[in-house]
């Protein structure tokens, strides 16, 4: 059974066209064709129909091969074009190939035409498959990014849930103080000279509530990644303002040993704050049932491969990480926690956020017990990929 073939013939000679069609029929094709011989007719044919191949004479009274190649490029079509000419020099043939023609064949050697078309059709199909694969890959990457963003926000919500009880306690305490002093203000027994002192105490407690609410709101905010230059120590202090209630409830002593005069670094405050909160929460969980619970956080400037990094260390006195697990702790859905106590996503999200900052993160067991997580973030903003 002959193979169907749709051909756009750019040719001024009807006789030469029929010769080429006969050669294709002898080569196993069932050709359907349209002949054009100027730019306007070629443009119309390309717009109105779909073609498998273009066979183009090099020199015609109103048109030529190079102009036909340029017109095809202008339309953006990916259709193989073969120059079929009765007289074409080697330099002209090379020029046509450089301009975009896929092959050239002499009209005196039409036995090459069918095999050349077969080869070009196969290559065109391969190009289409590659383009489809590239589109599919881009779509998959977009979907993966959307899924990752959803996981990051889901992890935030889970972390906020662990903070809720402690933050509520922190807010209720100053509210009770304010309520008590306002009741005292309502009493006629308070001397006038003490009124301003009482109002000052109330104002301090209101500011305390505002700060807690602001830090929690900043952490919970969902939005696009925004890299700005900032102070890593200040971000750590903000994180501990949020997590302090949980540390108190779990009797964990926090020791912040923050380096002085550290340079500002490019960072997404929201996402990096999530990293620190995840690591503190994990440290608290790792110290469950351990006496003398303590969490030490250090920052310092280090140099590696002639580049400056700010290093942040979270060191706990927990049970440590099993040696067989330490290489897998950043894998998605891997967790050393008991069933129901962890999704295995927190550290994988943490790892990706640090990568997005151009940094690195790793974990080691401490010689005296517990584990340490090390983060290194570049002082200079990483180059865009």
C-alpha cells in the first residue's frame, strides 16, 4: 500500500512537476500536491493547507529558492524543504542548506527524491516529538512548582498549629495584666500621680501583643518568593519570639550565640523564617523525654572556596539521628518520628528553600549527644540559573 504524501510544489514548470510526482509514485508514495510559482501563492497555500514536504525549484521567473526558504521561516512552519533544481552549483547548494533547506537534489537524478523525502519526514517527526516532550516537561515543571508551593504552605499551616496554644498563652497573659490595671484605673482609690505609670504598663503590654501578632502574621503570609537583603540574626530573634512559648512549655533552654558584625545577606525572610521554625520544632521533638533539654543556635561568617557564607548552627541535646537515617533525612516523606507525628515533608522543604538561596544544609551527630544542623548561606546573591 502506497504512503499518502501532501506536497507543496514551488515550481514554474508543469512538466518538471509531473516528472517529480512520477518519481515519488515509483518510490512508494501516493502524492497529493499543489503547484505554486510565486511568493503570494506559496503564502496562501501554507496558510490554507497542511503539508508534509515542500519541493522547490531554485530559479523561477517570479521567485527563487532562497526567497521561498525565507518565506517559510517567516510563517514559522516546521516543514521540510528540498531544493530540486536542474542546474545548481555547489556554492549555491551550500548557501541554500545554510539558509534552511533540508537537502538539494538535481532534476537529472530524481531516483534520490523518494529516499530523501523519507529521511526528512522521519527527522521532522523526531523534531515534533522532541518539541512535544519539551512542552510536556515545561508543563510538568510548572505543576511540580505549584505542588511544591502548596506543600510549603501546608507545612506552614502545620507549624502554625503547633504554635497556636503557646501564642494564645502569650497573648492572654498581657491581656490579663491590662484588664487588671484598667480595673484599678476605674477605682477612685488610685492616686492621680500613679495613673501615668499604670497607663505605661498597659501600653507596654499592648505593644507586646502587637509584636507577637505581627511576627505570627508575617510567618503565615502566603506569597511569591521575594529576595531582599537582611540581617540573619534579626530573623533568628524573630523566630524565637514566636517559638519561646513552646520552649517554655517543653522546658527547653535556648542559647543564642549570634555572631557580631555579620554582613547582610540576600534572603526571602518569610521562607527562611520557616526553615528556622522547622528546625527548632524538630529539635524540641527530638529532645522529648531527655533531661536538661537545651538548644544552642550560633551564627558566624565563614569562607569556603574563596567565597563568604553566613553559617547558622542549630545544636540540640536530643537522642541524635540514627546513622542509617542521616543520609535520608532530607528525602520527601522520610521521617524518624513515630507514626502520626510527622509527614516527612518539613526537612525536604527546608532543603529546597536553602537550595533556592544558593546555600547548603547538612546534619551531624554531636560527640556529646544530640544532633546539629548546619546551614551556609552566601553573602552574595546566587546567579540566576
